[in-house]
C-alpha cells in the first residue's frame, strides 16, 4: 500500500487484511506513516528473507496482526515470528506443478499457507498459476490464494471457492494497481461485490 489517502480508501472497503511490503527491492516497499485503521482490518507486514530482528521491530512499530513471509524462511523462523503474537502466512511459489511435501515441515509453524505464482520476482508478477494443481492439496491447513487475480478471473475463482478446498482468503494486488502501491479503488470495489 502507498499513500495514506489511498490506504484509507482501500480500508473503507473493509478488507479482512491489508498488506504492507517491507522489501527494499520491491517497487511497493512501504515507508512513511501508517494511518489509523478500523480494528477489524488485520494489518499485515510482508517480508522477504528479512532478519528476525527486522520483522520484530516492524511488528512492534506498526502493531501488525499478521506477517507474510515471502522468502526462504525456515519452519523454525516461522515459529519465532509466530511467538510475536501474530498470524503467520508462509508463501510458496507455484508453477504448473508443485511438490506439496514441501509444506509438511511448516504445518505446525504457520497459520496459513499462501500460494502465489512463481515468477521473476517474489510476488507481484501479475499472472495466475494453474489452479488445477490445488486438486492435489493434501493438508488441512487453510491457504490463501494469490497470484495475478483480477476481475477477469472472477468466474473461475467463484467455481474454485465452491470446492471443498480449505481456501481461507483471496489475496489481490498487482491487477488492481494504477501504479506500484497505488490501488484502483473502483475496480477493487467491483471485485469485492462480485466475490461476496
């Protein structure tokens, strides 16, 4: 998320979570002041292979309720972050296939898995992966679906949400941007109406 004005406009749509990226290589890297948000919205910090101290300091500074780990963080690292009293999402990048056995060591260390599209960057690549891969999902741990989801995907998404897969949430980002970190609130509003 970017400017305070845009953050508050998106927050007015009452998302369950609102993400803020702390990764210097990202064009969406957050710096500045975080406006006061409705208590029902879980502020989420996104990190890529950051040190535990950096994660801890940002969680305390901005009072985050959730942390999304987008790098090669170990199960032990995830457990340490969880000990800060936040929900932990561990991201896995998916191509046309995925080895679900990679999830097993993280089962007790995280609250949710997040499946994103494998691309040139650790997120924000703007493309979806083949969701049929998820038919092989072997876990009861709820997961968040991410990766290039926009208005064009709404029909396929609604069908997927009808399955018995433990889909906890849908994460949207780049397809709703006017510019990096600047969200198109009108398009987001339309998407929320369609999905809900």
